[in-house]
C-alpha cells in the first residue's frame, strides 16, 4: 500500500492524495486484461504504454494519474536567448488540462528572469505570483491568448499526458476497457510499427488541427513525441525514465529524467528532472476573471475525460465543490486525517511490467 504524506507546498500544490474517502468497491469480478506477449494491436499497445509507465492503479487497474509535478534543471529559451535555469517547477492537472510552470533563469549577460506560465484548457496567462488575482489585490494575471496552443501542446506531449491524449482519441480513458477488436485504429487514434517499435498517432486535445505521433521504445515508454500544428513542428524527446519521487514516497510512476523540446529546429527547453511528485497531489489553476474576459476560446466545452470521475471512488463527495478556506482565504487543511480515509486503491498494482500477478 502506498502511504501518501500530506504536506503543504508552494504555489497551488496543497495536499497529497486522491479524495480521502472510504471505498465500498473491492475490485472486478473478472481477471484484469493482460495483452499477449506478441500482441501488436492498438488496445495492447495503449495498455502496455500506460502499464509500463506505472499509470494503471487499483485492483481493477484504472488509469488514475490525475495530477503530476516535477522540478528540474537545464535551460529554457527566453526571447530567443538560452537562459540557464536556477529553478524550474511544472505542476499539471490532466483532468482540467491545466499546467503551471514557474521558473527563474539567468541570461548570458547575467540578468535574472522569472515568470509563471499558466494554461487552463482554453485560457493562457502569465502570473506575478501563483494564483494571481484569485484573491483581490494579490498579484497580476496577464492574458496570453497567443500561447494557448503552445502550452496545450507542451502539456499533451509530455510523458504521461501523451498516453492520456491517445486514449482520449480512442474514446476510453482506461486501455483495458477498449473493445477487443484486434484493430490498429480506434476512434481517431492509431498505431503503426516502425522498425519493430510502435508509433501511436492521435489528435492533440483542445488544439484544432494539431496532430501528434508518439514513438515508444522497447519498454513501451514515450521516447519521442512529434506534434505538427499549421506551420509549426514540435519535437519532444524523453529518456532516463525512473521513479524520481523522494525516497519516502516512491509509487512506481515512471517519469523522464531527460527532456528536450524543439520548435522548428530550435531547442526551446532542455531539462533534467531532479524530483517528481506523482502521488496525485492537489493541483489547481482556475482562470482569473480578467483572463476569461480577454480570451475567446478556440474550442468550446470541457477537456476530454482523461480520468473517468466514477473511477475515482468519490463516495458522497462533490468533486466540483470549491476548496474550503479559512477566514484569511488560505486553504483549510484542518481536521482529522486518518489512514482509514486514504484511497488505498491508488497504490495497488501488479508486480511490474512482467505482467505477472502477485
């Protein structure tokens, strides 16, 4: 069982764990889906992709990675110049298609640059402080309508999100629930085999006309994701997968230790992960009213369901309820947090990529 540690973090990372409620569901009546060793169809590829990255959790093996955070070092392009990172932190909420990237870097001339880049589905903005303008008088939010597509592409091409986007294109967030058709095309997602390795193609959610091709390595990890959008060609490469969580919170969700992002042949970001938090930390990035008023969404409606709400074991809880707050507007973390309330299903999985029950 994975015992999550609740802790308050900087920014909007507030507490660890999925909803802390008891569950009455004790698992499936049928054995979990296991693809044949030589299976090459799309369902098998999507399952192996999610499975080998540690994304299938619980006794019924649903895909339950709702949020993820990582910190890293390296460089980022700022106004055409390489900027050496002093700090870099990316917090992602896959359910709301939201990401907050906070960084501070130093330009070649010695000038320090800091920014907070945010996207929340069809809204993008920069913040002077995390959560700017959500509390009157605290920080400023600058609408960045021209950055919506770029930031959504960066989000959906990331290691875990690419799996989710491919499953969304197939119309089912859980690969084991896809139809046993043996086909290489389901919905708008397809697979082809190149040099005995799978390449999965799918549309990028929320970015009309953007298509992605994810090349997987022999261990079914995302090694490269290429996204074409209009005249722009994005190329993301990933390697050095490991559980980068701190030693007290290993959960066997694997994340890329090395990441590069290239746009039209120019390197935008070259990152080395230093630590991750993959235990479904609480990540939110609601769009301020000023940003909503300034940006006309290119896509109406909500993001695709990358984690089915009925599979999170929310018993009697309102998933859309606002965060409880104290009189000073800070999140209310008071109360009795006991182990009996933990969502124990999150930490359970089979032994590993060997597909052997234990």
